[in-house]
């Protein structure tokens, strides 16, 4: 590949690109917040996506990656996957830890040791994660009459994919790994439209139906057997405090067996949705709801051109389904 120096590039007349090159280089110096120069290697988004792919193969053998697996070869296959995941993930975590240490002006001498500890602990969670994800598969199958079988859910459901990546990212987040969990969750977000922050705490038997537009904030807490539909926001009531709110409980708590239907917004760190609550579509909730309550919106008044306002008559449905 040939190389061309900036002085060799010109569009003619006053369009000398050498001046543009200098101007852009100057902007790097004047805007340090948008550059990463002379600061070591960062984590690679592409490599982290590759790690997610390998982890899905490890979590769901025979569904992704190598198929037609025989029981006799299973341990060899798992061993090969673990070695590859360990090597790739170690590189990414070490790079992220060194970056944070250098940015804070701290020594990074123990980063290699810390990386080994984190990766060993993370890989040790795989059996437990498989057990929890099995409950998510079952909850999805039990809650969705359109699911032909559990294979279909593992292969193709965007909500389940987003939950899978969340559970992996959450383990790294819980160990204080910077950057990598966010890259993982934002990749799942870009692929599915489901935005689950790695810091959220979500118990077993969790089901997201349809998925698109779901937002689950960092300090959200979700109990067992919770089901939410598309367009649901579990968010903060206000972010005017900016970075001063870091570490503060900003997002709601959903206790066991809660169902939240499409388009509902539940906001605020003090908001607790009690066990067995059903929240209807398009409801806006900013205060706690006692257990076994059904929250609905009052019938709206529809207006038609050249006609008087008409109340929208609709019976309250006790068990919504989509």
C-alpha cells in the first residue's frame, strides 16, 4: 500500500489539504475529551462482540457455532471454547483496566493479576448463568403462546438475546470491570432495541415480549417472574443532578410477578411496584403501587373533526395479552 504525506495532497488553489490536516491535528490538541492518543490500547468493540458470540456457543451448546455435537467430544469442545474466551476476554479487560488506571493517574502494576482474577471468577459463573437463563427460556415459553418451542426462543427471540447479554455483562459489571460491560449491553441494544444497563439487578424467570424500545436503567431492581412488553421504560425521574447522582438509586423496583404492558413508564428510585401488580399500557407511574393492584389509564376523550367530543368507551381488561 502506498503512503502519501499531507504535503502531497492538494485539491488545487485555496483547497490545500495540508492546511486541513494541520487544522484537524490542532483540534485534537484543543479537544482532549474526544481523543485517545498516547494513552495505550483500549478495548475493541469487534473483539468483545466475538467474545459474546463464543459465550453464546458455550451457554447454549449445539445452537450456535459448532453443531451436531457428540457427548463424547463435549468436554474437548468446552475446553477449547474456554481457552479462546479466556484469552480474548483477558486482553479486553486488561486494556480497559489499564486505561482507567492511567486516566486516573494511578499505577497499573497489578492489572494483569486483577484481570486473571476477574476472568477466572467470570468463567466460574457459567454453570449458574446457564441455570438462570434456563428459567428465562421457560418464562418466555410459558408466557408467549406464539412460541412453537424453546428452541425458537433461544435461536431467534430478541428479548431473550438481550437478557442473555445483560446477564453476562452484569457479572463483569459486578466485579468492577470498566467499559467492557457497557460495550456488551450497547451491542445488544443496537441489535434488538432493548436497552438494559449492566448494573440493573434482575432475578430469574424474566420475560421481555417483543422487546423493541424497552429501557431498563442502571439501578433498577426486578424480582422473580416479571414480564414486560415493548416500549416499557424503567427509568429515572430526573437527571438534572447529572454526575452528582452517580451511585444513587434512581430507577424503580419491581417486586415478584409484576407485569408491565407496552408503552408504560415507571420512574424514580423510590418507586416500588408491589408483588403481583399489573400496569396497563401507556401508564405513567412515579409513585409506589401496593401489591396485587391493577394500574390503568382513565378512558380518554376522543375528538373527531366537525363532531362533538366523544368519550372512548372501553372495558377494563383484567388480563391483557398481545
